[in-house]
């Protein structure tokens, strides 16, 4: 099946710094990518939806200036957590769909720890 | 809005036991229903899906039937293996991106 990769798989940073997470579709063109956040023992919460070449659509309660999403190509989307704080520590997961839009493929996730 | 409720875990079973993980949903219209599995250290993988009422999704010995009358999509497997230990997520998709349940952790012991 289709493969979605994320980099890095884990990152530890100091409070106040910014962290960029990459999401790539390796063998298909992702017309739409989604970013989720998963807290321990909780479900995946959708943060935003991005379509290639256009601005991301953020879910209610998600700060767009804090979580910058760029979807510059059909195989790459990035999530930048700006001025990270300990409460931003979480597991971030990206997902992508191709042209047929029938199946969402998920990346392995990135664990962010903010000290 | 759309929502998914699944039984809370953790669920611990002996090898070869029967598995049921309950999932019910609330949605407008006719959503597609999914079960995803997350093995330790890996990303979510689609396990099975059903796109309309009375459809049965199946894969790797797991089955789930789309029951519109009870708004349910329970996951079953007749004989679990240690390798089935993972977190299982029920999800639906209407005219929005996937909406997930909270996940159920399954541990199978030999």
C-alpha cells in the first residue's frame, strides 16, 4: 500500500524554540494532507487539513499562528510548532490521501517533547 | 456532529480467545466506517472498512459489519494471536476527514 513517512520520529526541544515536522508521501501524490495530534490514551484529534498550494484549514481551537502548516508540493507537507511550550508536547501524526480520496494513509508519527 | 464511541480498554485476552471490540457512531447521512490498527511504535494502518449498510469488512481474520439500525461497527476475531496486540481505532468518514474513537488497547498473552 501507499507509504507516508514523517521526520523526525522524535524530537526534544527547549521551551520557546520552534520545531518543524515533515510529512512525505513516498509513492503517490497527496492532494490533501491532514495533521492530527494524539494525547496519551486519547484519540487522534484533527488539527488541520491542507491542500497542495493553498492555505491550510484549521479546526476550531487550533492556533494557526502557532501551528504553521505548509503544503508546498504534492509529496510534502510540514508542520512547524512555533515558540513551543511544554503543553505542546504530544504525538503528531500526518495523513495523506491521493486523487481517489478513498483511503487515508498515515505516517508513523512524531513524538515532540518540550522541556 | 459526527462522533465515534468505542469500548475502553485495555482488553487482555489469552491466545485463541474470541475478541469483540464495540464501536457505535453518530453521524448525519451515510458515512463510511473503518477500523485502524496501531502496532507498537508504528503508524496507523487501515485494517478494514465498510462503505454502506450491511457491508462486512474483513482482513487478517478480523470482521466488522456496518449496522445502520444499531449505528454500530463492532470488530470481531474468532481466535486472537499474540501478534494482534495493538491499539484499535474505530473511525468514520462522512463529508469530513476521519473522526476517530479513543482507541482500545488489546493485549494478547500466550
